[in-house]
């Protein structure tokens, strides 16, 4: 997952539109969309502005790993059901549950980085 994709996850969790961040950066929505789709270099000044607009430390965005969410969810499900045979339970989550998991992780990360 490249940096643009990670930014997109946090932007969507905060219910901020591409146009909203594009306005903060002083660029068009199309130009902003290109940044999310094609990646952004962490040394780019735009990344500083985006992280600030999202109120999230750059390090939190850079270190975000969606696979850890699925792994943690798999582990939690296996423990709750007292089984090691979960049969892809992590991938059976619907979209709303994934959003809730991501929001919880975001809140935890915010608390850790205060």
C-alpha cells in the first residue's frame, strides 16, 4: 500500500472529500486524485499539509498497515471462538465492520500520539 492509498484511508475515515483536501493544497480535485492514486513522496511538502489537515502525524500515516487489521481481526475471532480454524474469518467481514475496526485503530493511534 503506497502513501497515497494510506492517506485515502484516513481521509475517508474523517469524512473529508478529495475536493476538501485539494482546496487546502490549492490544487484541483483531479490533481489531488492523481496524488492518491499514484502515490506521494513522504518528503513532499504536500504530505506535511495533508497530514496537518487530517490532524494525524505523518508517522502514523506512513506506518499504517491494513494487513495488521486483518491479522488482528483473525486473531480476535479465533480467540473468541476458541479455535484456530477460522476459515478466512478476517475476510468475511462486511464493509461496515471494517470501517468500525479502522475507526477504532485511528482513535487508538490518536491517543498514542498526543
